[in-house]
């Protein structure tokens, strides 16, 4: 699940950044708490995932059965 602004941002990322984001999210789907870090205070709900030059903040749903991407940060260049 994507928050509307993050869907547009994801589409604008370079291919390698989209791949890194996808890998981070796939890992987090397997075990969200093991493959993520707390975002601020560890409430077990808002977490951070990272891969390569991409970091995303995710919101975990009830019993970690759903994830919503809240924001994405890319530390790279879009020039090819």
C-alpha cells in the first residue's frame, strides 16, 4: 500500500533506486520487525527500511500483516 505522494515519487526514481526500494520492502514483508529499524521511539508500528541509497518509512498494520509506505528518501542523483 502506498501513500499517494510516495507512489509518484517511486515512479520518478532511477531504476536502481526502485530496485533497492523493492528489495527492502520484500525483505520487510517476510518479517517486518526483523528487517526494519524503529523510526524514532520504538512503538513497533512506524519503522524504517533501507537498501542501497534508498530509505523508506513504513507504517505496520495490525499484527504486522500490512505495510503502508509513508515516505521515501533517495540519497543519489537522477542523472544517468
